[in-house]
């Protein structure tokens, strides 16, 4: 669910950036930056869960 949400947020921020006169390249950087951040969070999610389990002492 995180990836579709970041897609729409990235699209909205890119459109907003373009409408403020930033230009196409800046809007593209905003779009791909937000998409990269969402994908990075999605990839790191298992590591975060594992670190929470280790911190609490529960070893599944």
C-alpha cells in the first residue's frame, strides 16, 4: 500500500512544483525523489521490524 500512496503523493508534489514555476527538471527531481524515498522505506521495512524484535528481546 505504501508504493501507490507515494506514487500519488509524488505526482501531486511534482504538479505543484511545476505550477509554482520551478520548471520540468525540478518537478522531475521532486517526483523521482519522493518515489525513491517510498521505495527505500518499503525495502527497509523488514529491517526495521527485525530490529524492533531484537530490541524487545523477542526472537522469532
